C-alpha cells in the first residue's frame, strides 16, 4: 500500500513534538481528579459534596469511631486566665480614654466573658469525663466531637485529649480562616467546605448533643437539632443546655409555647445542666429511660 503523496512522515514534521506538548498541557487533557478548575465549576457541586462527606466518613470508619457526643458552644468563651487577661487589657485601654463609650462597653463585655469562662472549665471537665468513661449496657464508648475551633470546642477537645481518648474536630472553611485547636487527635482533625456536610457529620454518630452558651452559630445548631428531633428526621437523642440562666434569657421558650408556635411537649426535647457531672447524669438518665422503653 502506497502512502498518500500529500501526507508527510511525522519524523519529517518538525512541529509535531511541540504540538503534542501543547496537547498534554491543555486543560482538556488534564485528568479529571487532578483538574481543580473543572472540580470547582458550579456544575460539579454534587461531586464536591460527595468528596467533602466521604473523606471524613472514610477516616472515621477506619479509626473505629462509632458513637460520639457532640459539644457546641461559643468560640469567645476562653479559659479563665485568658479571660482575666482580656479584661485587664480592656481596662487599661479604658484608663487611657475614660470617656470613650466603646472602650467602656468593651470592659463590660470582658467582665461578662470572664464570668462565663467557668463554662470553659465545665466543658473541659466534661470532655475528660467522657473520654475516661467505659462502655456500659446503656451507653457505648463515646468519643468527643466538636467544630474543631477555639473556646468551648477547644475545652471539650482538651478534656478528651487529657484523658487519652480520641478527640475529633470538624473545622469549616471560612473567609477568615479558623485554625484548629491543638487538642484534636492528628488523624481526626478535618476541614470541610460545606456547612451541611459538617452538620451531618457532627450528628451522624451522636448519642447526645451538649450546648454551652454561644451566639449565632450555636443557636443555629441548637434549633436545627431541635427541628430534626421535632420532625423525626433523626434518631432521638438527649439534648443538654448548659447554663439555664443564660439559655432562658437568650431564648424565651415559654413565650414560644404561649404564642402557640411550639407545643408544650416540645420543651421535653431538652434538659438543663450546670456542671459536667450534671450533663453526664442527664445523658445517662435519658438513655436509661430510652432503654427501658425499648424493652417494653
């Protein structure tokens, strides 16, 4: 068979190698799982959601994390010593400009945060208590899981870390990047992109949800958990609000009942506690009652 006279051997095509290099460098040739620009397209959101979920899920499965207690709370509630330093700094700033309303307000806020720093100590003790507890007929061995940031999350992770137990942190990508707290187990420190996937992982293995005083983020999680329980979208679990005075001031639950926007029995979805021991007792009591119901 004779070659077409118009065709030129590749060996004689001086530009062939250069064209192949351009093909290999092109975006279309790039392997899909290595093509970040492709993966970040809006159309690939479903794939990114799966990746966000499965990376964390696979690691939790591999490490045998089956049951957890999830702890929520403010990033601003730091340990007492740090809170005292913050107050002293605010007071020195006010002393430089005694008539400054903003600085006076900062001192008042720092005083309140110092008063609430006891919740850091309670969360730390609770994390240590959970980490040291063994499985029983009523409750399996639990691992502490938090959002992985500072404040109350740090305290709970710290307590678990100090007990030598697994300490899980599910950080989230934010415009102002949040560094993970230093008390998370190295192989159990995650960073997720989607809040929805993070929320799912926080609750997926939870046998209890504990809420310390917090702001928008904590309240968002609280109302989501209560809504999921109210609508039967998750398996029932005990919900403990730490610091009754704070929560009753922050959210007027009785007002919601009086207004008819929730039912009286919707208040049964949660209980209050004031100490680490009370939190654990509330969780244990709930599971004991549940165990008795399951046997009937």
